[in-house]
C-alpha cells in the first residue's frame, strides 16, 4: 500500500520551519505496515496544489495532506480541494460543534471567521479534530483516500494516531506488525551495539528488525516483527527481549509497546512513588528547574511531588540549603559534598521521603581544566542514605541539562525499585 | 527564479531522520532572492528519481538534489543522472584528488570502492567537496541547472554556502527579498486576523506577503517583500510594521529579521535584565519549574537569574513563601492574593529586583465550575509594585504550562521595557 504526503505552506519552502510532521507520519505509517512513496512540500498556491494532488494520485493509494487550513487569508487548501474534486462547499454541523467546543474551553464565542472553518467540500467526511478549530477531511474517491489535516503538529499527531490510522486499517488490509521498544539509559549507542552484537544477528532468523533510536542520555531499541499471525509476533519479540535482559538488564528502565501508552522515565518514577506512597523534592542548580518540570509535567504529580529549591546563585545554596560557605570555597559548587548537602537539606526542609539534587557546568562558559563543561554531580537522598555520582557529558548546554535530568531520574528509579 | 529541491533516500520517507537539509537550503536560497517551488523526497529508486527530475524540470530553472551519493549503499543517484542526461561516466582527476586528500587527513590510502567515487557523468562540472569523498556535480543543460550534492548535512552546507550560491548568482539575475517577522504573545490567530484585516489588505499594494506562524500562546507574523531595489523593500516593510504597531503594540514582544539571529522570549527578557543590571527569581506552582527552566536554558543566565522556589504543595506555599493558611482556605491556591504573596515573598527572600509567580490548574484533574482546568494566575513583583493577571487557557496540561510560562515572561518583559 503506497502513501504520499503533501505538505502545504510557504514556511517549509523558505526554511522557516523544519518539516517534522512528515517524519512523524512516515514513522507512524511504517510502524503500521504502510510505506511512503514520496513527500512533496508545495506552496500555498492553487495551481501548484492541484498539480501535486494529481501527481500523488498517480503514484499512491493514500494521499495525506497537511497544512493550509487556518482561518486566515493565506490558507487555500480547502477551496482548492473543492475545485479538485469538482464539488461545492457545505456547512458541517459536527465540524462547527468542534469549533464551538474549542472556543468554549477558552470562555469565548465563535467569531464569524472561525464559523467559516466548519465549511467543507460536500463530498468529504469530517473527522473530528478535538484539539483545534480546523476540520480534518477524509475523501474516498475512485478507490483512493485523500486526507487533509491541519499542519499544527499536536493536532495532526492526535488525528493521525487516534483516527486516521484506525480508519485506514479498516479501509485496507495490512499485514500485522508488532513493535516493542526497550528503553535504556546510561549506555552509549556504540557500546550498546558492541555488547548486543551477537544477539542482534540472531534476530533475522525470526524476521525481527531492530532500530536504534538515540536521544540525549538514552537509547531506545525498537524490535519490529511483521507477519500474518498476530499472536506469534508478540511471542517472538518477547522471547528475544528476555534474552536481551540477560545482557543489559542494568541499563533497561522500561518498555514501550507501540499503540499502547508510552511511558517516559518521569512517568515510571511517578508510578513507583505513587505505588509506594512516597514523596519527592528536588534541589537543582545546573538543571535550573528542568528535573522539577519533568516530574510535574506528569498529570497527577501533586500526589508525590512536593516542591523544589532552584539554587542557581551560591548564596541560595548557602541560605536555603545550608551548604557551608567553606565547602563551596574549597570544593567548588560542582562537587560531591555540595550535591550531597543539597539533597539532604531539601529532603529535610520539604519533609519528603526522597530527594534529587544536581550541580554542574552546563556550558558554554564556566569550564576549567579540572572541571570542563559537561561535568555534573547528582545526588539522591533516601530515608536510609545519600548516594551521589559524577558524570561527564558533552559541551552542548541544552543536552547537558537534559542528560543530567535523565541521569538523576534514573538514579532515583533504581533506588525506588 | 524558481528552484526545486529533491532529496533522495529511504531514511527520510520512513521518518528515521527529519529532513533538515531542505530547510537549510530553503532559507539560504530565500535569503538570496530565490524561491523554492517544491521540495520532493523520493526513494532510492531509479524510475522514481527519473520521474522526479522530469517533474521538477517542468516547474523550475534550478534543481538541487541531495543524497544517494555514498560509496557502498544502493546509492544510485549518479547512475541515474547519467541515464537522465543520456551520457556516460568519466573519471574526474579533480574529484579523485579530493578523495585522496580526505583519506590523507585520516592517514589512509584510497580503497578501490572509494576510487569509484571520482567517476561522474561526462557532461557535468565537478564542484570540489572539501569535506567528504562524494563529488558535487553541476549540470548546465538546456538553460536549466541541476546540482547533485551529498546528503551529509555539513558537506552539503559548506557546498551550498561557499560554492553553489555564488555560482548560481553568477549564472542568473535574482530579485531581492526582505523578510521581517513580528513576534506576538497573548492574542489568538483568529482574533489577531480580524483586528488587522484592513491592514493586511493594504499589503498587496506594496507587494508584501503576510504569513501567520502560530505556536502555543504566540503568533509570529512574517512580512515578505520582493523587488529589484533592495533598499526600498526594507523601507516598505518597516513602514507597514509601524502601522501595525498602532493596532497591536501591546501584543508585540519582538522582531526577527530573516537571516539574523533569532531571539526567544526568554532571551529577550534575559537581555533586558542584563542591560539593566537587574536580577530575577521565580515562585512557581502549576508551571513546576518550567519558567525557571526557560530562563536558565539561556547561556549566561547566572548573571541575572538567582533561584526559585517551586511550591507545588500547599505547605510549601505557607512555610517557604509565607502565604497565610487562611488565604489559601478562603481564596484557594489559584487566586490573586496567593500569587501576589508568592511574588512578593520570593523577591524579598532571594533578594532580587524582579520576581515572577504562577499558580493555576494545569489539568487534566483539579478543575471546578468556578475555576475550570486552564485557569491561571500570574504575578510580577518589581521594585515598585506587584501586578497580577488571570488567564483562561485550554485543557491540555503541557500547553497550559507552556502558555503560562510565555504569558509570565511577556508580563515581565513589558515591565522591563
């Protein structure tokens, strides 16, 4: 089954935004057994869109279109689809209700301009967009499917995952695919690859494909099996994962099953804290609130997360976390005694069961020969003890912050488990 | 002058990598007065590449191709170009010298496989690639230019900037383009569009195009002018922006000039604080450290950012920020007196010039009829006063956190300016 993606909008062509939508769609389709034949990015131009639709139709069975559906004047996708399918506009009550609902959550009335968003080409079926005011339109014409979606990534992603993929699966027959991803933290891609090399070679016999998906401080290993018997796929993949655990169990912090809820490290930590009825606080320096942000972006985190002190300046480490002036003077703010004191102090002050602290040199400035940029100390205080660890990350500020947070959460996870 | 970009390789189609090359090329071309008509990503497939070349040639004068030039893979770009131009391969001494030089820097001899990289279609001119072993090929056929470049971003970028753009400028005459983007915060796309509708209509007379670029809590308005006289373009755009300011000045927080450094809201705030030699602290509840994270992800933020208290639990609001128990009881934690007290307390405690506080219901739980999910109070304390504002955002937790942070930073910016 061949698919084409058409993205509409000048912002991609002039390079103002990078087209991450197509990569998301490509990945999602691939995971569901469909291949993308071509991705075309075209301008907000009637003739050009018509041409692109025609060309895509000649190559593919499914044409997924994103962008150009805003309420403003530069968005002409809808009008052009009307022309392409030689149909007229109709007012769609369901689409209008979506617009009303979105506006209601903001306590606002629908404007005349936004009322127009409920107008769609007559022959399309409206797929509900619960996250925005632009309608998603499904056209089933001469055996080919055209879907027009908004370009806003989080609207498009929800539509693709929750509605378009299931609808496509209903409409066409695909082979079964089963993906399970092993989440690892604390081991680099190349070291990992050497460690599991023989195991990796053994996957081919079961027709399982492996993909390395690295992100700062983590590598996700995705196993994908494709076949006609759904139940077999799961058995094969799980068998291989059991073998993998014998090799790298200490680095594995969780699993993701494709199509099921994904779990981030902060969600796994949150679940452990909730189950054990334990609470957490953080005392952060170089991460500047990022660990706290990760913990609190999980819904319901107020059950276990109490609060934090972000002690960026030396004085705050001293006055709020009782780090003795001498220790900072003698050991520096990025040192084992400082992070250990930070963790002990915040745990006591905020009366939590556990605490995390971090102090490091995120960069680009502040590095020395002794402590280059990327040097980080992390500590965890538990009801029984304090543990701390030194890391040496790279020289990218944003990634150092992310890696520190992930390393800290993983240290906490190990203590909780 | 119309340009098309063709990227060759399955890794983009299956979403394994995001196509950042095309955005880079698009930006660079645009900056130099060329517009990209279409970007097509196609597979490593002979027939498909031939078709894409034909289609691109019909629409554009310049066709830039990246990818499919590696030494080992099923990289068939070169062979396919040979077929497309009905020519044969020749061995290029200059291209071979590039390969030899690259291998020499690694202290290695050229392998037979890599020697093949110096073979190119006879009719092309080889453009030297100083950063890799794949040749860059320039075809000038029937008045149209085709350039085939390696897909490795840093090789492609150097080639485009240092060689291809100058060569194209020598070969064709381009009009000038000038873009300036107005950054707004606190007003939705459709409300904005209605407010500036007449102004928008007036742009056509000066041949200026407008694009709306929305992201959570913000809308960027990009004005683009094209013409023969470079100086005029800037004058026209700036004139129109002056008119726009009369309509929406309170929502504008900055500008981006295309090709110059981009600035985020936290960078703008950081610059203001640094220039004025002022310091900042935050007391966060619903944002859980996100405002602090935004402030500290800016390099050098330790010059003005002192620290924060993340008071997620009621008790921390009381013990650490002195919010009276009665006020929380009578008004709730999401209320004007609570955020104002939080801002006043952290400013005093951390001895900063300014402070930000936020308390809200990020969701999905915790909403009431009175205070639905998305209700947020933000306060700013300055050396002179405390100001506070209530917001009603949507029902998405992550976006509520982002929107609150952006709104808070924008309130601070207004106070600083």
